[in-house]
C-alpha cells in the first residue's frame, strides 16, 4: 500500500479502536450490553499498529504504548463481562452453582499480568491515574461477582421457617468471612473498592 493508504488505514484503525474502547468501558460501568457485537480491534494490535501515536522526540509521551495498555485492559473488561456478567439468568445460575471460581481465578491472573506489564508504564500523571483507576475498577468488577455470589447463596440457603430477618441472616453468614469458601475474593473485592476510592 502507498504511504497515503497506510495513513488512512492507520487513522481508521485508531478511530475504530477508540470507539470500541469507549463502548466497552462505558457499557461495563453503566451495566448495559455492548453496542458493538462484531469483532473488536484487539486481535494482535500493539503499539506498532499506531504509528501516528508514537513519540517523535525523546521525552515525548508514548501514546502508542498507552493505547496498547488501554486495549489490553479493555479486552480483559470485555472477557470478564462476557463470561461473568453475560446475562441475569446465566450469572444467577453461575452464582448459585458456584462454578465461577475457575473463571475468576483465571481473570485475576490475567489482570495481575496486565499490571505487571503496564503498571509501571511511564506517562503523565493524569494518564497514569486513569489507567490505574481502570485497573482497580476491573479488580473490583471481577471480585465483586464472587461477593454477590456469596450473598445470593446465603439468601438461597435461608430456611423459610427461620424467624430472623434476612438482614440478621446475612449478618450471621458474614460474621466469619475468614471461614467462608470465597473469603479471598470477598477480601479482594473490599481491597479493590478501597483502592478505587
């Protein structure tokens, strides 16, 4: 392709990638379905695919790497949403059956790997804090699923004949979080919420 065609294609790729990121991140935060159902721009894209964002001079902001970090994080958001929050019925069944642990563990590993790769990215403080907040929110988004599952399981296990209120029942169930099977996820969701705040 000619240099002009490459420039036009690069501009289209950048526009689509930004629309895709906005769609995913906004949808996750407001709890709505993704607008775009087609294939995303994530497959194999790296900072080299965004030449117009690469620094021209030493000391310039490397927006291409920032874009790659954002795309990688957005792919994780998309995967977590598609598996854990795919629909109320599916999510509810997964919560009650308890077959979410493998998924959550895999996502936590992938999220930690993202932080190892991109957490120390050198960039301006405002961009750095935006990436960090997105990372912390993703940790919360992932671990909070298990917290909600523990609540759902506790509600489902409450005997109908029990005289205590639902609030008292939940208080009793959560009085010893350390003894619960999902304790690590519950504590991780609380820690992520604090970090995000």
